[in-house]
C-alpha cells in the first residue's frame, strides 16, 4: 500500500511541480494574465520575483521529496499555505474568481497527504 501511495505522490507532486515551475516562469516574465491577476488582488509588482521564487522552491521541494521525505512534506505544506494565502487574497478584495488558487491548494494538500501516507 505504501508503494501505491508513493506512486500517487509522485504523479501528483510531478504535475503540481510542473504547474508551479510554469507559473514561476510566467511571473518572472511578467505575463499579462499573471500581472493582471496579481493587481486584481492588490499584490504589488515588486512581489512578483519573490512569489515566483516561492513557487520555484515549492516545485523543487516536491520533486526532491521523492527521495527526501521530510523535504517533500515541507514543500507540500509550503505550497498548500501559499495557495491558501492566494484564496484569502482573492476573498479579501471580494474577487470570487478563485477556482485556480483553490484547486491548487487542494492538489497541494493531496500531495501532502500522499507524501505522509507513503
């Protein structure tokens, strides 16, 4: 059963890491959609590189978590908290287009649960 949980973690963490890496790259490139979304929730432009670094670190940690369990757990916790913060940021400004952030928070929480179970 542990092996099945590990395989599930590998799949979920791998896909989540790809999404995080792409989002980090788009943030650093100042992609119009990313910048517009950040401005909508009143995130200063100066935060984009820091937020991109957090996403990149989360992606790297999830992948490293395939070999180092505590790192995978820590990364999954961090990514889950990041996207909970994103959901709160949307709600704070009464922007209810928060499905992407909420979905990623749930996927990150699933990665956490799977890594702990493996």
